[in-house]
C-alpha cells in the first residue's frame, strides 16, 4: 500500500546544492496565491545563497573574504549570518567555526554545484585562522578579518534561508519547508494534525530512527552519511580542532524554534559529541537526539514529548 | 601599555564581539540567547526585504530566482559578471590569485524555445526536471516529478518502513543534507534536447 503523504500544495526547487521542498496545507486558498507566496519564499533561498555562498566568487561572503585588516560594512543578512555563527563558535569553543572554509576546500568540498568550477582560497599555507580572527561591530554593521580566512557559513545559511522563507508563508494554516532534510514546520498538516517528521536512520537508508510530531518548530539533522569526501572515508562535517571529519557522532538532530539555530547547533553538537553536545543543548534550552559512533542514542530530556506514538 | 601586543589585544576587545552578549544571555534561563538573537535577526532581515540588491554582479540571480538561476546567466550569454564586478572594489589578499570560476564551459549558444523534460538519478532514485526555454533562455527549470526521490522517495521508503515495522507514516524526513545530483543530471538531459 503506497500512501501519498505530501498532499498539500507542493513545489520543489534546488538551491545550495540540495532540493528544497515547500508544502503548504492551506485548504480553500487560491492556487495562484499559493504559487506567488511559494515563489517569494524560494526567492529567499536565492538571496541567501547569493550573499553567503562560499562557492561563488561573486558572493558577498567571498568579497568579504578578500578584505583583510579593515572593517567592511556588509548587508544585514550577511552580518546576521556571521553573528549567529560566531555566537555558536564562542559558545562551543570553536566546535562550529565560520573560518573552516579552507579545511573544507582541502577535504574536497570545493566545487560550485552549478558551474562545476573549483574554488581555492588564496591563503598562505602557514595561516590557519579561526573564528577569533573575525570581529564584528554591531553598531556599524562591519566585519573585520584580522588575517586572510576562507569563510564558510555552511552551518547557518540554509537554516537562515528556511527561516526567512517561512516569513513569506506566515499566516497560512500550515506549511513545511524542507531544505534537503533541514525542516521547519508551522501549523498543522493536511490532516489537521501536527506534522509528522521522520528522522532518517544514519546507517539503514530505508528506515527511520523515529518519527516526531512537530508544529511551529524546526528540525535539522547533521549526519555523516550523505556527503562523503571524494578521497578517504571522511565526510563533510569537519572538526575545526583537527581539520578532519568529526567522528564522535554519526547523526545529530536538533529541534529549535528557528531553523538557523537548529542547523548551527546540530553541526556544533556533531563535532562536540554526545556528552558535551547534550550539555550544550540543555544550556540553550533546545531539544535534540544524538546517535553516537556505536549507534547508541542519547537525547535531551525534553525530546520525549515530540516522539510520535 | 608599553608591550607591543597590548594595543592589539585591547583593540580586539573594544570591538563588541558576539561573545559578550552571548555570555550575558546564557546566564538567564532556559530560552537561550542564541534563539532570541536568531528571531530578532530574521525579523529585521525580512523587514529590510530582498530589494537592497543593485550591484550588477547580482543581476543574474535577481532575474531568475529559480533553481536554474545561475545557469540562466550563463546560458543566456550574459557576461560572467560576478567575478569581475565583485573583485573590482575589493582588495585581494596579498598573493591572491583569482580562482577560476569558468572551468566548466557553459554554452553561449541559445536554446530552442519550448518545454523539455529530463531525468536524473541519485542513490535515492530518480527525478524529472522540466525546463522551459523562452527567447533562447531558460525561463524555469523546476522539478516536476520525482520517481522515488524527494519527497516521494522518503514517502515510499517510509511507507515501506512503516508497513514493515509498524512505524507511523510521516510527512517529511529530517536527515543529513543530500546533494542535488539527480537534479543536475535531469537538467543536463533536458538541456541536451533544447540545444539549437
């Protein structure tokens, strides 16, 4: 028995090298209006990508990366993305580091998915900068890089795009924005219930770890299973401390009020591992589920209330 | 005061880094500072809107905010403005070499007007992309069906899982970010047919 579960108004487009699905549960609404709002929501993905992409020479982020030692005034969007990433960097002692771009490039995550072009940041070999080399001035909305850095907002950009897209859809009875597994769900699903969100099993492709009931929250998962490195057996989540793939966890799911927080914290917790990771989630007042390298599951105490019965 | 390092350190501190507010908020209660910060950022960015975009380098993206946006710029024969314009005002780092963004040749020739469908596959299954060409340029390139892929792939595999394991069916699945491999393949195949 095959049951079609996405029965709302559904559109899929590709941004940031991943399929983005928007499903609206808005019975009685005019399709033309839904189409227009969906278009506007997708536009935010284009906007965030344009400003925050590490893979596009023309992005605002790349322009910023070329300005060393002097404050550069940036857009509110880029400023906030960096601000959020730096906050998480400081909270976690650098488990998430927006200066990780160089290590990402070296691990083979250096190809623009649209053009196929390779990106190589022109950094001196002896200049391993970190988030501490990025200074923000909130009043002037400027960013100062103390040394050449390859900035990477991979842990926050997609979440931020999801949150901004959601603003375009607010007021609808229910919707889900699913950016390649980073999900924000508001209101109710087409059955008039909280959205049912599965968490993919990190080792068995056709299976779920569990399924959650979600309304008005974001669910983001960082895993080691979808984007392997071209060489070796590493993956795309690099531990800034070692420069190689983080290995204490294989999957981390975070539930938070905003997608950008769920996105950033799932990456940070992936690097921190289960023990320090749960502590961080507790301190920040969000819930999460961590699968460690032996496939043991560790959760925050509040996770229970989301699990479907 | 005399030490050479001190002014630098001092300068660094005088800039309001995000560390300070984060710490302050953290002392509070369960709702972490980072959540409040993100909510405020979303509201203010949204209020400013997307319109504050005027640089020529950004035009391509503004014109076609669909998945195929970057392709539009190139396929349409538009100048690859992004690298040149953006670098103009910026100061490259010492020893900076402009990295190449044009390794993959993109067709300057225009396409035949019409609607073309192409298929692509990834390890999750297949997807169909329908490309609409207007005036020789890609007007849209949207996913029109997904054999076993997003969202259907999840649904199908989940339903299988649900049936075999008595798990509740779900609306969407959260997982590690998958790539757009199937989309790229489908797009390429559709564009092959549109070649003039």
